[in-house]
C-alpha cells in the first residue's frame, strides 16, 4: 500500500468517515454492509479508510493532554489551550475510529445473535414460553430444532426462567460450558475478563458440564459453579434472592477490582469507555451501582479511588490512574 495522499478529494474522506460512523453505530443494515464492502474494495477508498482508522492511535496522547497538572506558567497554559483546540478539532474522527475497533467484533456477533442489548436490560420470551432477561451488552442465539432447545449465550449475562419439558431438554451453551435445566430459574454470566462462565441457581436445579471433557456438577437453590479451562468447579453458595439481582437495575459490587467495577458500569453507558494504563493493583471496591445513572456511578467511583475520569465528545470516557 502506498503512503496516504493528502490530495484525495473531500468526498472520499467524508465517505470514509461516514462508513466509520455507520459501522461503529452497531445498527448497520445488511444492505448498507454490502454497500460498504463494495465501496471499500476500491484501493483508493481503502487507503483513505485506513488513514482515518489509524487516528485511534492518538487516543493515549489525548488522555495525556487532558491530564490535570499543577502550577504551570501562563505561557505553558496558553500552549496547553492551543493543544486542546487541536485535540477538539480532531477528536470526533478519533472517537469514531476508536469505537470502530470495538464495533468490528460486535458486528460479527450480531450477525449470529437473535437477541442482543447495548446499554439496557431487556426481557425476552422464547417460542416455548421460557423467559430470558438479558443484561446490558449481552447477546443470545436461539437454536430450537430436532426436538432440542439450545440457547447460546454469546456475550454478557442472562437470567432464565425455563418452561420445563422433560422430552425437550433446555440447554444454555456459553464458551465451553453447558447448563441443562432440570426445571429451574438460573443465571449465567459469561465473563470476558478471565474467559470463565458462572452459573447460579435461583430455584429448581441445573446440571453444569464441560463440553469437552464431560465433567459436571448438579446445582440446587443458592448454589453456583464456574466453568474455567474445561473444568467445572463449585463455588461458595449465595442467597437465592441475590441471583441476577441486576434485573431491577441495582448492582451490588462486592470487593471487586477497580477495572471490573469500571467495566461493569460501562455496560450501561451510551458511549465507549476506555481504560488507559495500569489500574489493576488498586485496592478492591464495594459499591451499590444504579445502572440507570452509569455516569454518576463512574463519578462516584472516581471520588473514592485513585482514578480520573475524562469525558470526550461522542460520549467517550477515558479512565486512567491519578498521577
């Protein structure tokens, strides 16, 4: 590929930014996707598109420019103001490009999903009358065929209230785990942080097994298990009424890492949330989060921990450790 040619016409540049915005929106139609593929197949269009996409690499620099400082000279303050004007002038394109990096896997996932959520909690009734509540940033694919009822949790977490049918087993697959209903209501949480899957039972019982090695456990009310690395293990019991307590929009985070707290709150935001730098060694936090007011929750988290929150156009939030 040749170096980017700044003389490319405004129409091509605007078209590239248009496609970045549409892909990042998450609701691009199949017809639009086909049009995008046809447009980007042109070598010059592809080159401009890649140039716009590379702007996301400036994200770290933006955060550095916005970091708070102490006792600076008037001349330095003016220089900082000029830098900020430059940042503001280009941040919209950078925001779209950065969002696109995360949107690409979203697009693939949504092509597979039957139901998904973005920043909200949503109830779904399956064709057999079973009820599902999807947490924010979650996705589900339903495969009812050949007398079996199989649901794949592609991302996030969900609560299931299953209409029991002994002749047609109900199974939920998530990563390498399989949870089979034995007449129950239960929650499954597919965690991206450590690629594990947790199953918690609110009523009835569930058999949780590993798809690869066949190891399994049977859980009853208040019991939970975690699948990790093709192995299923029992965890400490919990109160049944705490299973999927997030359904009412109130989340209790108990002794979780700051990174995990930020990622949990980020599920419910309209814009993207980026964590820059290392915050993994900060002390764990305990907090009650109102999922309906995620930005307030982030602000409250920042006030009690050693992190700063920076808000950018397009709903983007940058989280980084205090200096």
